[in-house]
C-alpha cells in the first residue's frame, strides 16, 4: 500500500502539480493524435513546456520585483494583518494533509475529465498549481470540520472535479469576447472576479473607448509600447513609495528595503532612488517575459488540442492560467493592477473601520502579487465589455472581492485561520466559505449539503453552457452599437465546435453565432493556429 501512496505522491507533486510538465504531456498527446512525426511531437511538447516555464519565470520576476514595494507600502501605511499568499498557506497545510491532498487532486482531475467527456462542459483545466491549491483548500476545510480521510478525499474530489469544468464555463462568454474565438478558456480560480469585472464593464462602459486605443501626443508615442509604458509606470510608483517610506521610516530602515535575497542596502539617497528605478524596470521585463511565454505556448497548444478533441474529449477547450489573456489588453493589465490595488486599500479601510471591530474579520492587506495577476486579468475582462471605465471599475471590484472574501474564509479554516496568511484569489474565498459553513450541518447532513451544492453548481454550469455559451451570446454587443466608429473585424469562427450527446453517439450541437473579434484586441491569433476541424460525424 505504501508504494501506491508513493506513486500517487510522485504523480501529483512532480507531474500534475507542475503545469509545465502537464502542458507538455497534453501537447504531445494531441500531436500524436494528429499523427505528427516523432520530431514534431517532441519539438512541440518541449516548446509548449518552455512557454509555460517562461510564464513561470516572468511570474517569479514579478514576485521578486514587487516584494520590496509591499514592504514599503506596509511600512508607509502602518497596516498590519493577514497577507493572502496561496503558496504560503498551501505549504503550511501540506505538512499535515499531504497524502489526502494528493488523492483528492487525482480523483478531482479524473472526475473533471469524465465530466468533460460526458457533459456539454468540454473544458480541460490545465492550470496544475491552481488544481493543487483548490485541492488543499478543500482538504483543509473538510478535515478541520472532523470528516474522515475517506470522506475528505471522495467528497472533496467530486467538488474539485465539478469546479474544474464549471468555472471556465461561467466565464466563457467574456473570455470569447476577449479572444474572438473558442480556442481557449480561463482556468484560474480568480474567475468570480473576472465575471464581475466583465459584467461591470457592460454596465458602465457603453461609450468608453478601449484602453488599447489611448491617444497619446506625438512626443509620448513611445508609450504605445506596452513594455515601455509598464516599466515607466512602475518606476514612478516605486520612486514615489520609496520617498514616502523614507520620510516615514527614516534612512536606517528605508535603505535596507532592497537588501533581501542577497541584495545590498543603499549607501546614500541617490543609490536608494536608483535601486527603486531598477526595481520598476525589472517589473517591465517580467511582464514582457510573461507575454512572450503566452504567445509561445498558444502556438503549440492550440494545434495539439485538435487531436485531443477528436480522441478523448470531443470539442475540448483548454482552460489556462490568467496571464493567457494579458496579450489581448496590455494597457488594461496595468490599469487593472492599479485599480485592483486601490480597491484592496479601500476595502482594508472598511475592514479596519467596520469589519474588524463589528464582525471580527481579520485585516487583509492588499498583496501585490494577487492584485497584479487577478487585477490585471480583471482589467482585460472589464475592458473587453466596457473599455477604460470597465477596466477601472471591474478591476476595482476584483480588489474588493479578494480583500473581503479571504477575511470570510479565515472563519472556516479552524486553526489555520490564525496563520498570518491565507488563500488570495476570489474563488477560494467564496467556495471555501460556502463549503466550510455547509460542513457545520453535521456529520451526515454536512456531506449531503456539500454534495447538493456541488450538484447545483454543476447543473447551473450545464444550463449556462447550453443557454448562453452555445447560443453565442456576446456580452459586449451593446457596447459595439454605441461605438460605430470602432466596428469589429470579420468574425472569427470557433476553433473547435461544441458537441453534445453521449460518448458513443456524439451529436453536433449548432455552432455558436460568430463572435466578433473584440475591438480592443491588438494581436492576431498565434501563428500556426489551425483551421476549425469538421463537425464530428453522427454515430
């Protein structure tokens, strides 16, 4: 029995929880299904793996460049509280629940593949680290409520599998609005924030132009380059916060702000300011690396998924990490990050004023990493339906969600609620709180309530897929009518048609109405993206 546990632990920790390996294997399987040569299979798999490693490298650079800024903000404002960091809380929980997390994740992924095969929810969730994060959260919530190990794995695995196919479906109309086709879905547990951002854009941005159409004076035309604009903006933010922190904390403390991770303390004021400038430039490089990684992986993964769609899951749509939408609204990413962070600050003030003294909620500090990734993506979703106003308002609301929801989640994490960190993205907050409170209904009653919630979520997702996604509803159509001068380009057909029916007799559903390419998109589909495959033949 020990060898089974060791094998399962190896599969989860070394392969399934490593999105780069998972993507490479999926790409290889798809290319094999397309009957590509051995060289093409190996080359495509390696290139897709490298693309995800590029995204990871860029994310690591983002974390490194934002770490000193987070310390400066905390030191300048004097705020103390919980800092949401998914990796930190998962690391703490793994020491106690590692085996249960492993089996729960394996079962959840298997359930998700079965649901993708036999329901209209043809989404294959490929963001391995987020699967691990949600598996850990469900294990913590169920285990701390007194459930047996078997109950934790079985109930948690079913809930995880449902989430892996349901959440991409709920966000898909807005995702298609961004990409202009059905090639990819969002596979990231910040989905609630993205849906809220897209809906907010519909409400506030009917006549608002896209963030990508910002008119700049001739002398500032260099800011049209997103890498330059991002780096310059972060340089200004860094220098301003560095000076505020210096005035608040004094030279002895402030000059050590960049000394972490082997760095050296500033020798004088000039050196301190220039270190701030360098950190801002590093942030610009990090974003550029992420965007290049996204383009690299799309060029390999989209063709490979044609093979998977024809073999394992007809009509499969890959669900990928949040940065996958960054190239479609590069100005929106920066605007969304800043607006989400402001939303976090406003929410922190409300928690300090009302939430903590009246409701006993923890003070959740605005972590820059979750605000960058989820706020940036929320900015793209808000821009897709509401232009500049949509990007600002949508990302601001995302910032509110990822501040209040973690505070509520801490109430159901038992002893883990007293840690100085917690899960940061929106879906962890609302789903963990819901399941945690359902678990309080008793040993048997709690399981019944939790499974009922999962069934309702799955049914709602299937209904949404059939009534909204498959009918081609465009959440930005009303905005297009108010912007006649920005007529969309020719419609882009979905890369993979959505099929319905049983595994043995797949019956093609009507293709969704063509989705116009969004007016804000500034890049074409990745080079090498395939033509749509023919509809599956009726059995």
